[in-house]
């Protein structure tokens, strides 16, 4: 069971980093620092978008429009940290 909790924690941490990479790449593309004509940049952006888009789109349905500010990645990261803390709070003391 301990291995399962470590695996879940690692998956959540990796997904949080994918969200952060997606946000940073979108900023860099918006400010024309990176060009999507570059195949590597396009591949990286497309992969991170496909991984994060389903959950971010669901969150965007519930969050009111704040103009050009998108806070859905922040909400998703906070939600993932909350889920990870709940898992370890309720199930981990019995295992560790």
C-alpha cells in the first residue's frame, strides 16, 4: 500500500509540473518569445495542451470570466494539492 501512495503522489506531482509547463509555454508563445513553427515547441505545447485541456475546460465552465486572466490552472493545482493532502491525511497514517 505504501508503494501505491507514493505512486499516486508522484503522478499528481508530475501532472502539476505539466500544468506549470503548459502555462509558461502559453505565455512565451503569446509574447512571441517562442515560435510554434518550431517543431519541438509545437510538439511540447500540443502534448501539454492535450494532457491539461480536459480538466482545465471543466474548471473554466464554473469560473466566471475575468477578462484576459485565466485562473483555471491555479484552481486545478490547488485542487490537486488538496486531493493529495486528503489522501495522505486519511489513508497514509494507517500505512506508514
